[in-house]
């Protein structure tokens, strides 16, 4: 090979090297640009997700504020007030529209680093607060009801797993209700713990009487205990009776007379190998309908700064039990553990567990104002929608 050919080959190699270097440089710049673009995209997606979460949180905050103090709704709508707040690195703004007489619509905008997400939430204002007792069971949390025998509409703030043959037209998922906390009556009389022993009969018919525990937050420290073979009469025929307890344990029979509102600040436990009856009877000894018995669980008056009780509450039955009435505990846990339990009425709770196929049958409540005189308003949330 002559010198001229070698020189040409070296020149070609040099050109190829330069071309390769240029290509590599271009690829490096492209990869860097792509990486930066992906990073920016990831940050934007993260900000969008955070904006959505903040917009939703704004709706939750304002919805709770409105149900705690519904009297301010009309002024907020009329004045076009913007309700704003900071959450982490973002902010939200919520405005109201509609009417307290029908539907209140909340429109929320969440902002994070220049990214915005918008959400709507409608609060259906129920014509009558008693309408919130429109289900055999309502739970804020998900419901698994395959192990229950049920009759009546079902509603949950989350998902519902109903029996396979259940009428899906009356199964309402992801429809959360915001219920204004009820007020526990101010007691006229305060008593200490009592126990109804085997063979004993005891009547409690004083209105607004309160049976306290020495340690009310200890669920084993019972205010009132009804042992197996004991009988407790609560209320009086022809009257409305409020009875308040910290903790209530039932192993015998409880008979309600007249119209009874039983307020359980902490726990009500039914625990026995025998049979327990919870029912209302008239003067002739005949059972009346479920509308005469309402058991309220937990959720004390927020202004009660003297008696700071568990706000949640618990109702648990592990006994053969027949009950006609309504269990109302918007922040409470309800558990029924036996197929020998038969409830006619309805249940409202935060979470529910049913085992071994107990039976719950829905009976619509009567429109009795005295039952809900302390509940100002009940709002039912629809699904979140973009706008």
C-alpha cells in the first residue's frame, strides 16, 4: 500500500471518528433532554395528583364545617364567600352555590406549583332528618354482608359486597352521609354502677338519668349489668324516657316501656350463651313497633368539656337476640356474631361486621320530631365530579 492510499485511509478514519463523536454528542443531548422532559413530566404529574388531593380535601373540610354549623350556608352562598386554606405546599379555594332547602354544591380548586385541579361535590339536604334512616344498614366504611340475612336498602360511603341474590337496585355504594352529631341530654340525676342479678327485677323509669362508670373509657367497667336470669325494665308506659350510660352489659332480658332513647357513651355488649331480648312492650305486654326504641352510640356533644368520653362507641352482640329498634352510631363500630340474632329496624354506623348469618329487617321509622330534636341537618354526599 502506497503512502497516498494510507493517507486517504487515515483521512477517512478521522472523518468517521468525527461523525461518531457528533452522533454520540447528539444522542447524549437527546437522552439528557429526554431525561429532563421525563423528570419535568413526573413533577407535573405529581403536582396534578397533589392538586386533585388538595381540591378533594378542601371539599371534605368545608362539607364538615357546613354540617357542624349549617346556619351559615345561606350567607356563604349569598355573599359568594371564597373559603380557602393551605395544605402542605398547595392551597385550595371552595365556593358554594345552590340552596340549603334542596342541594348545596361545593366547587373546589386545588393548586400546587402552578398546577390546578377542580372538583365538585353536591350535598343533598334531606327534607326531614329522619330520612337518613332509610336503610337496613348504612356504614361509612365498606360493607361485607354475604354472611347476613337482610331485607331492605343498603348504603355505604364505600363499597358493598351484598349477598349474591340481593336486589342490586337497592344497593347504594359510594354514597356517604355526613350526619351532624347528636347531643346527649343533660342528666337530671347521676347514679353509680348497678347490677341486676339472676332472679332480680329492676325498673329504671326516671327521665334523663345517667349511670356512670368509675372509668368510663374502660369498656370492662360497666355502668349497668344485667346478669343471666335478671330482668331490667327501662322507661315507663306512655312517656318518653332518656337514659344515659357509659357502658352497658346485657346477659339477661331488657324490656323497654313507652318510648325510650338509650344513649351509650362508650359500649353496649350483649354476651351470653342463652337468649337475650331487647324489645318494647305496652301495658298489656304486647310488643310495639321499632319506632319506640332508639339506641344512640358515642358521638357526644362537642361542647361537653367536662365529660370527655370516647366519641366512637361500640355495639357488639354474641347472643341469641331479638330486637325491635334502631341503632344509631355515625362514628361507631357495630358487630353481630350469631345467626340467633334478629333485628327489626335499622342500623347506622361507621363500620359493621356480621358473622354467621344474623337477620336484619328494615322497618321505616315514623316521623316523630322528638326523636331528632337535636339533629339540625343531615347532608348526603354524592360522588365527586370534575368540572
